[in-house]
């Protein structure tokens, strides 16, 4: 296949189908260069990996987010990186859900989990916020815990007295970043399975 044929295939793959947005995919994090590659930005890192895998760019601004309207496994998806800062993530997501009338079951949220080691994933069909402020905001404003989520392991605090805010805002080491990149790639596979109605397969294959 020559370069022109390849570009044509990529263009076809990303053509928007007629009809409404079917899924919202939201990676959580904090905007700004100072927060790049920090533990709390595991969701943003995953969205960037998803964009690279499916050849789209998250470069438009609406719903208090950077976003892209794209196609993943034949499903029209709104992919979001909220710009509200982590603790107010629900403001962005609720606005998009209300606009497109998306039920909680078709919202997929990707975020950091300090109870899992880097490279580990945990996929859940629904669940409580577990003390995570971003998820707490989403649950409060969207009024439901019944949304699929992909947790990216970022490692536990070095010792119990270590300040949690300092820990989640700390940057990954080079060796950790390699593991996080691998986890993000696995999470992209999970997203493809979930939008295809195969969340059980995603959980069976990737849950740590």
C-alpha cells in the first residue's frame, strides 16, 4: 500500500458516521505543563495514547474540556480531557452528557489509582468514588455511580505519612513512565472492547 492509499484508509477510518454521539470517553487529569506526566494525569496520558492509536487530535475546546468527536471501533465517541482541574471533573462531563443525552452506562472514565502498581489496570462496570476527588465530582454532578471506569495504577505512597496531594502531583520516574505507557496502551484496547459491548472480555483480559 503506497502513502496515498494509506492516507485514504486512515481518512475513511475516521469519517464520522451519521447519527448521535454514542459514548463519552473521559480521561481525568489537570491541565497545564506543570502537571504533565504526574500521577494524577494518568487519564490524560491514556487519552493521548488513544489519540495516537486512532489517528485523531484532541484539540477543540467545548464542555470545559479539550475534546475530539471521532470514531472508535465503528462507534461515534466524544473523547474528552476536562480542563476544570481534577476536583471539578464532573462539571465538564455532566455538561457533555446533558448536551448529548448520554446515559451513565455509556460514559467511560479513565483515571489514576494509588492502590495499584504502575502498569496494572482495573476495569469496573460501576462502583463508588473510592475517595478519588475526580470521580467524587462526577458522581455528585451526574447523579450516578453506574458508569464504566478504567483505573490506571500509579503506585502507592512511599510511606503512610507522605502527603497524598504531593504524591499524586509528583512526576513519574523514567522507569515508571515506561510502565504507565504500557498500561495506557492496554487501556486503549479496553476502551475498544467496551465501546464494542465487550466489557466482560476487557475485565477478564486486563484486570489486575
